[in-house]
C-alpha cells in the first residue's frame, strides 16, 4: 500500500468474489473523483493495515459488517483512521445486526462520533430503523459490472432467460423445506388464529416489500422492539424471500431458463425448460448477458433499491424481469429493457409472452451508452461524495 494518505475500501473473503469485486469497483469510482482509494481485504490485509498510522488512512469504507469484527493490530477497524468511516450494507441491516456482534459496538461508537456512519444500496430499512439508531445513513445505489473500456462480446442471443444467484442458503438459516407454519411453531408465535392472520398478511397481493415490516405491524412492535426480536424477524424475512423466489420461478414453467447458482434444482426439481448450472463469479455476470434474451431478478425484501444485476443487464442491452421497486422509476432505465412484476403474485410466464421476450426473431443485445454512464460506480461515487460533503467528511 502507498505511504500517501489512502482511502481504504475493505472487503472480506467471499467464495464467488462478490465482495472483493464490489470493493474494487467502489475504489475505482472514488479514484475517478480524485480520492486516492484502494481496495483491500480483511483479515488478509490486517498486517499491512496495522503498519499504517491513522494519518496515513484518509477514510475507510467497510463492505458489510464482517470487517468490523477484525482486529487491525490492537484496534477496531473504525479506530484505524481520524477520517470518516462508513459501513456499506450489502444486504438488509437486520441480518448484520443479528449475526455480527461488532455491529452493536460500531453503532454505539457512531452515535457518539459523526465520522462514523452507514451507507446502503436500499432506502427502506434506513427509513424504518434509521431514526431509532441515530446514525448517519447515506444512500448509494449499486452500479453495473460491465467494463466501459472493454469491447463487449457480440453474439446472437439464445432464446432463453437466465437466473443468477443461489437459493436455500438465505441468512435466516431456516431448513430449506420448512413450512411457514412450522417456522411459527418453532418460534412459539401466538395461537393458531394469530398465525393464520399473519400468514394472510404476508401473502397478500399488496403485502409490504419488506416482510419484516409486516411482521412488526402485526405484533405492534416499534423499531426498537423489532431490534429485540431479530431472530424471529430474520427467520420470517428470509423464509418469505426464498418462497417468493421459488414462486416466481415456478410461474415460468415451460419456458427456457438457465439457472446459475446452487439450490435451484433441489427446491424446484425437474421442470420443463429449466436447466441448472454451477456458480458463476460475480464479475462474470456481464459475460453472460450477450448470450441471453433477459435476466430474471428478485429483490423481494427490498423496498427502494435494486440489485446490480439489473443495472448490468440493462447496460448490456438485455431485458430485466424484476419485481416492482420504488427505486426503479428514479433510475430511469430504458423502459423497453425493464419488465416488472408483483413479487407477491408473480406471473412471469404471462409477462414473457405478453412482451415477446422469447419470440423466435434472431437478435443481439446492444450495449446502452446512457446506462453505462449514468449507472457506473464512478457516478455512484460522485453522488455519494456529494451527499457526504454535507457533513464535511470529504472537504
């Protein structure tokens, strides 16, 4: 690492290189804005970081909460700099709070020190829990993962759709085939009538995008009470998330879909048109896009934020079928490349046919310059720094 003051974007090891690839893109985006930013990884780079004095580190972004648990020498990560520290959520905050004890320490420290804060690619949880936590919380959407300076492979698209992501290993840790009724029984959730009422609310066509909110409203829990019942909340949230994914896929039975990621075959079984493949590295998702008519996306526990898969697909000219989300209108993605569905009542087969997504006409996906530019990580970094300048963190 350089001896000049450096802004560190800190990842942690992930088997599909997801976190490291995000760290590299964010560091690149910040560098485009004039910051000397470098991606690193904990605990792998802990010794290098420990040799850097606080004055050598201009600021830190932790991707997810695992880096907060690592000691850098004898310090917590947020004690390694006199500059700003931001924890960037990669999923919903409820999971980080439930499984990473260091999160509680960080929140207490952030409540006393405005240098420390959060950023997230989704706004719903910040609107819900932010006021109770009393911590600076910025919004920085995900960006796309195509390369601006690398020629995109041109190929005639297969008359197929693709799914990228795993299923059955959600962070709630409930057994893959456990019913919601069995989950409620395991947590001793009320009497049968109350369970039935809650089930009806969770499965309603107009159910909230964030299942945890539905659960809290059902029991009358305010935000602080929710934080005292995280085990149940994440179990239900995770179960609903998995169920909505499965139901969305079942609604495509009979259409040509390739699945990249584990768990689908075990939960879906043999379905006409479905093919199951192994994992694909995160940064390689863009390599799939020229070969498919469209991408199936689901963010069923996010209310106002979209996964980077959508931005990557649109940047490369592929259609995204994705659940309705408050962030989509403001993203202003090409309307012909975004087809939305209700995650509570998916009807993807009908949508595919209505929009002619798998019609037999030969075609090639054409990269979209306006998406490549507007939704790059450089644009994201520029927006975030503008927000942060209001707190004088980057002045």
